[in-house]
C-alpha cells in the first residue's frame, strides 16, 4: 500500500476521533500488519498516538490490527491518560503556590486545549504554559523559584522554564510575539489592555478551575501560535486540531464581524481561510465552526495538508538532513530551512512569511555573537 493510501486511512481515523464519530469500517477490512504499523508510525510522528489507538480499538473485531498492536494501543492510551492526570495534579499544586505568593496566571494552550477534545485525557500532553500577566511577576516568580532550589532556563525571550515532578513548566511574561515588529507592537498593546481589564475566562480541567484567555483572543492566539510554528519549521495535526476544537466549542462566543476584522488587521485572515479550507476538505471539519467565510477550494489547502503529513509534530520528522548539534551549523541549518519555507508558503501571508528570513538572520547573528 502506497503512502497516499496510508495517509487516507490515517486521516479517516483521526477525523473520526476528533469529531467523535465512527470510522469508515469498510476501509479497515483485511489490512495487513505492515499497513497497521505504518498508520501507527504516522500517528506517533503527529503526536496523536492515543487518539488513533482509541479509535482503532473501537473498530469491529474483524477489522482490528494483530493482537500485539492492540496491546500496545491499550498501553499507549493508559500512559497518555496517566501523564495528563499527572500534569493536572502538578498544575493544581502550582496554582496553590502562586495563589499563596500572589502570582495570578492564565493557562495557555496545553491542558486548556485538551479540555475541548471529546476525551481530554487522550490529547498528547506537552508543556504547561502559564502567563504571569502582572508587570514584574515573571522576574519575581523566577527569583522565588530559585530561592526554593529550582533550576530555571531561558526560553525564546518571552518565557523561562523549570521542571516540577518531571513536567516542564513555562512561565511567560507575554502571551506570544510576532516576527514582524509592527504586529508585535500591536499585540503587546493588546496584552496590556487584557491585563488592565483582567477580563479572563474560567475553564474547568477535571476538578481544577483556572483562567484562560477570553474566547476571541484565544481563537486568534491559537491560530497565530500555530501559524508562526508552521512558517518556521512546520506543525502537526495536534496543533491544528487544538485550534479547530476550540472554535467548535466557543464559536457562539466569537463575533464573526469583529474576529474577521481582527484577523485581517494582522494579515492573518487569508492563511486562516486556507487552513480552514484544508480542514473542511480533508478532515471533515464542519464549515460553520469558523467565524469567517471559508473558501470551497484553495490551491494552498492541499499543500498545507501535505506539509503537515510530511513534517509531523512541529516539523521535526521531515525527511532529509537533520539539524546539526554544533551551535553555529545548527543555526545555519535552521536558517536555510526558514528561507525555503518562506519561499514555498510566502503568498499565504507575505507580511509574516517573506520578512522572516531577514528577522531570523538578525536574531541568529545576535545569538551567535553573544
């Protein structure tokens, strides 16, 4: 069975898992062991292994993979659920810490995204991202953690990270950033407005209640975060479905007119429409979850899906040469990758894609000469 057929089977299972519907049983009759291994390999590369495993185990007995793979699926599901439960416990502990010390925060991405899935514990867990939104709290919290004996490490300029019980925690001083200075300044002003109003939304994660961004802001942020990673190196289906499922659950709380104007003002409406078109055409996304007009077809839609399938989670599994370990050679490799992607997808959003080689070169030169 060729790669296109494997991809079609994988997408059928993934769409069924995400939209909480049965898979197309006829497609999974009499598949051999080699085919199943390729499907599960693709699922691992996309960081959606538990979602795929759970949907596979829901197939009729005659369509199931060999017993060995079924047992591996059960194990993966339980491991993923256990890790998510651990992350929730760690988050609860950190919430207690920060309440006692006076560091209010907003939960970004991660567990907050998982809450929108049909079975939240099946979303592959990553980091715990917290926005310590009050001025100075990021630095104060870092000093407080250092005083408790924690080792902290600088992130990408807007956060630092530490580990608690093996879970990576990222404390953000900003929600996100743009590579284009004009839009970064505008977003920073928006962040200050959010802080001044402290108009956040509550979200329930298991027995834990925490704050998240308000719906319109969150819907915009989730796409911006995904698209920035897409332009740099790539994204996987986990990041795409985080955005889609948030829109599905919060669509009624997002005003189409204001959201469309917001996306257009940041030059992100067209790429949003392209990703939405790809989701509708290839992933069975309901068109009415989007707070903007979705084109029926688009040249870039297939390119986006193919790129996600090829690159895997954050583009880390793309075939070909891998990033060298040595610092300068690694930075040069990353830069060349960015240039190629900017040329390939530049017309998706010239303001954000075509400027990237210049801004990234400047940033890399600064890092290299430190």
